[in-house]
C-alpha cells in the first residue's frame, strides 16, 4: 500500500509539473496580453504595469517565478480585478462551484444507477426502453441547451423555480439538473450494460436457485460487482462536472469559480487562467487516486499492492 501510494504521488507530481509548464507556455504564446484591451494608455504606464507584475522579465525568469509561486501556493494577483488575488478568487468562488458540483454529482450517480438497474432488471421491456430514451436524450442534448429549456419551462412558463442567481436551495435545482443530465445518462448506460452482464453470471444463477429474493440478489451481489466501471468513471466525472459548470454558472448567474474562469479568458487575465487550471488539475489527479483506492472498498479482490507491481 505505502509503495503504491508513493509511486502514485510521484506520478501525480510529474503530471502536475507538466500541466503547469504546458499551461504557462501556452498562455505566453497567445497573442496579446492582459493590458492589450486598455484604451489610450501611454507606453510609460503600460511599461510600469508590466514591471509591477514582472511581465518585463525574460520568459525563463517568469517561468521560474511562477513555479516558485505554485510551490508556495501564491498564484499571484489578478490583472483585471485589481483588488483580488487569484487565491482570494479561488477561495471565494470554489465553495459555490463545489456545492453545485456535489449536488449535480449526487443526482448523476444515484439517478444514473437507479435508471441503469431498472433497465437491466426489466431488460427489453418498456422500463428498459424508457430509461434508455432518457439516457440518449441526456447524452445528445448539450448542457447549455438543456439549461435554456429548463429556464424556459420551469421558470418562465410555469413559474415553479427561479430563473437565475444563487440565493437559496431553490436556486440550485435547475443548474444542478442541467449539469447532471449528461453524466447521469452515461452512468445509466454503463450500469445497465454491466448489470446485464453480471446478471448472466453463474453465481447469480446459483443465488436464484437457492431461492434468494430478487432484491437481495440485486443489492448484495449484482450491483456491487456492476459498479466497478462506474467508480472508474467517478474521477474524471468530478473534474468534468466542475469544468462543465463553467458555462452553466454563466447561464444561471452562479457566482462560482467557473464564471471567474470564463471572464478571465475574455479579459486575458493570465494569472487567473493559469491558477484555476492548476487548481482543477490538482483536483483531478487527487480524485483519480481516491477512485483507485475506492476499488478495494467495493471489491476486496483488488489489491493496491498487486496493482503497484503490475
């Protein structure tokens, strides 16, 4: 276990180093700069701004300064929001994004598993077809299109829920549904296909021959073994939900980190773009490690020590 975790942590650090390096040089290669949009700024003032933010240094010196900031978790100031640093913007926006993401994740996981299990147990029946139609729609309709439909029907036409903003639980329902639709559909299809395969195994047939109730067979034996591919998907899913929230947050006026990221791209705010990219990359690699460890909780036959030697 310790050897495996040590190797994974080393690989995580190497991955993060490559991500930080690639993000830095890609952003520096983009034409323009954070002060390009400034109107009628004298060259002296522009040079002073670049000196203040150390943009006048050679590229390799800027790179090492940025690496030092990443190591000390000092992501620097925002070029456009002068009163805030990138750290303050992450501390302010991420709890909102995490709340929205966690709510969408719960809907996606539990909704997808329930739909997949029902479809597998009622294979080739109307329940199966209905669940798969929902799944296909969830995968086919982009999140921003679904968000607009939800706003139109639930907020404008029926007046059941608020159309936007973030002022209470009722404000979180529509953006959570819009964000959860696509991953819920994918989980439903994944669960269905694996459940159908598991239900055809010999040990399931033996359990049925012993007279075990269908509910017991499904919960105790079938679902547990069918969930491994779903758990594999959870690491990237969390990252996808957080990054997918960028557009959803913008549509629903949610004051999360995704909105800050979109605005930073528009304003060419390099430090915010690089800081949020690194922050989400850390979340992704950590979640992938947690998912790997979670394998052993679902299936004790999988040993991390064995995986580390392979």
